[in-house]
C-alpha cells in the first residue's frame, strides 16, 4: 500500500527532478538519509506511485540504471537488507514469546483463566468429558451419596445426568470415574484455596481447613476409617516434613488392599480432587498416584516411593495402596 508519506516523499523528489504540473514551486532538497526506518521503493513501485507526473520509463530516472541517481536525489531511501536482518532476532524473540507465554500461564495458573476450558476433565475408555468447578462438585457429591447408599451404576448415571444437565453418555463417563470404577480418571486444575482459616490445631489435632475436609468427607461418604492425626498433633510415623506433623493431613484407610476397597478408595480420592477448590486441597495420594494443586495440569502423576528393603505391608503404606492421603493448604 502506498502511504501518504511515500507519496509526499516521491512527489517532493519529483518536483525537484522535473517540473510539477501546474506548479513552478521548487521544493528544497531533502537531506539524504540512511535511516533504517525508511523503506526502499522498488522501481515498479516508484513508477506506479508517480504515474502521471513522471516521464515515460524509457526517459525517466527511475529505470534500474538510474537508481543511483534517484538515490542521490533523495527519491530512494535505503531500507537495506541489513536493517531487515537486524530485526530478525526481535521477530524470532517475539514469536517465541507468543508461543511460550500461554504454556507458561498453563503451568503457573489454573486453566480456568482461559475462557471455554473446563476446570475438570474425565477420561474413561477414550471418551472425555469436561466440567466446570460447580459441575464437578455437584457430580462428585451425587456420586459420593450413591456410593454411601450403594446405588447401582445406571442409577448414578441418571442422577448425575439430571444434576449436572449433561447427556447420559457423558454422565456414564463421569459416574464411572467418581464412583471409583475407573482409577485416576478424574482430574481438575484447581485447588489449594487461599481463604483465611486458623492454622491452630483444633481438638482433633487438625487445622481448621483439615478438619473441614475430614468432616466434609464423612458427610459425603458416611463414617470413614481415618488416621494420621491425633489430639495435640502427631510427631512420628510419617515422612520428614509431612503435612501430618502440621495437622494439615488426613488419611482415609481402605484395608485390606483388594479391588472392592480400591474402588472405594478411588471414589474418595477423586471426590477430593473435584472439591479441591472448595476444600483448599493441595495433595491427594492414592494407589501409586499423586495429584497436587501445584501441578494440577499434569493430572494424576505416578507416585513410586523407594520401597526397597521394606516389608510388603510397609511398601503398601508407602505407596498409599491402602489409604488415601489428603492434605490442605496451610
Ligand atoms: Zn498421609
């Protein structure tokens, strides 16, 4: 596109080289500049730009052989290949930034910041369903109540389809995961809430957030076999630096380790992820898998602690095969 500035420059030069139609005014000669900000006009462009005011190509000074003359007259100003080359690193840097910025945001921010992307995702047998936080909480609560009341899967599917307003096909995927029939299939990119709550240990030896999670779990699933906390706090029995020592963690036991208990355990583990935002859950570990709010985008990662030289029972505990560990924000 020819800009007004281009036309002005060319016309000014033309008026100097040849008389302008209807004008005797001679413009002052512009200074010759090599600024990289100026563009070099191609011969064809010069001809088009000045059409009607210039002599024919055969006699004008814009033919390739007259380029030096045009430069001398200030009609042509160099953009120069050096300038384009000089800008290349900046163009590459901008391109890299455009590509990396969203990736960085995904790592450090919840995906909820991206419109149209659900907070939670369920994937069972190659069929995936996305839910927002409210839908995930509703579906998980319906599933928990169904587990508590020992409802059959078709009943749970219908209940979730109605409660969340999704198709029965999608509801089957969600129900399969949230009742524990599919392991590490339900994940969310939220959690670790930042609401202010007391960090002092309550009567049970838990912080206010941890005690809220404990009570919520039992309200949803009924009485559970819980451990990892005690009045006054615990000081042993866990790995160094464990959230249990701060009263921020609860263990829900599902013993003995078998398929039936494994299903129950996964129902609880995935319920906690669905409600991670509301309950400020930071970590859930179960059945050789770990979900953390900090790396929620990675879903349920493999969790393989060193169990060498440990008894089978000790190894099962370390790998969390027999209990769901949940800890909340401090
Ligand atoms: Zn634990």
